[in-house]
């Protein structure tokens, strides 16, 4: 099982200085390695079809609606499914969230908890350029939370920059596309609906009291 993780938004809480209200993290799961390989190849081919360089990185926020929709249409037939966890930062008060590493660990763990029943011997690739100490700490933290004597849900955890892996770029599109559903600034972007049949779960937390 191959799993790819990326996020949309930031860990800041200065909402009057452009910090994002929501932080969304996405998990893309491929049960079949051949499907993952085929999807990766399709994304690479799409770069040529759009006249991009071979090393072009698909990044949701830097592309037009037309390309976003084209990207989702290209990957829609392949055998992946996804989970998202949407953190509504405007309703948080715990001081621990002000630490970037603690914030990322905790949010990632909530996403993994939602997908716990699906994970088996998963090889995890997470977007990021964190230092070596944090990479080791995150891997240990997730394995401790997910693995037990009866089930090894996580086999390995690697942090790789998104420009190195097409399937992390897919995770970026899923995270950002989901985030746009809740952002008032771009509420009309529904490009992610193209892959709605691949969605397993999207959790928003905390929910406003009026919902």
C-alpha cells in the first residue's frame, strides 16, 4: 500500500495578517502499486500535453481553473481513494497549536486516525523539507499511534519535496481543492468534484456551533 500526504493552508494564527482560516491535510491511498505507477505516468504525460517541462510541478494554487479541472479529469480513472482532515483554526485555543511542529504532528495524527481501518503495511510519503530530527520524530510518532501487536499499519515514513513526486502533487490538488470548498475567497472553484467518487472521508474540526 502506497500513501501520499500533502496539505493546504498554513499553521499561523494571525488571521488579520493573511494566515489561512483552514488547514487541510490530504491522504491519497493506492492499494495497487501498478495503479499508482499508471497514475504517476499519466500525470507525467499530462505535462507534455500541456506543453510543460518534464520537471514541472503541478501546484494547485499556481494553476488556472481549466488546468485544475484537466488534472482531475486525467487522474480520475485511476484506483486511488482519499481522506482529508480540515482544521478550522479560527475555533482553536490550545497553546500547543502555536508550535509549528506540534501543530503538524497533531493534525497529521487526526487524519491517520480517520484512515486507521484502511491502512495495512503502508509506505508513507509526506511532502516536506523538515530537518532530519523532525522527520525521525514524526515517523516515530505516527508508528507509535498507528501500529500495535496485532497490526503494522505503517511500514515506513518518508518526507520528500512535492516537486520530486507526481503523486504528492496529486495530494496537493486534493488538499487544496478540498480547502477551496471552505474558503470564501474562491468558493466557485468546484474542480475537485471531478474526483468525488474517490472520496472516503472529509472531516471538518472543530465544527462551528451553529452547524
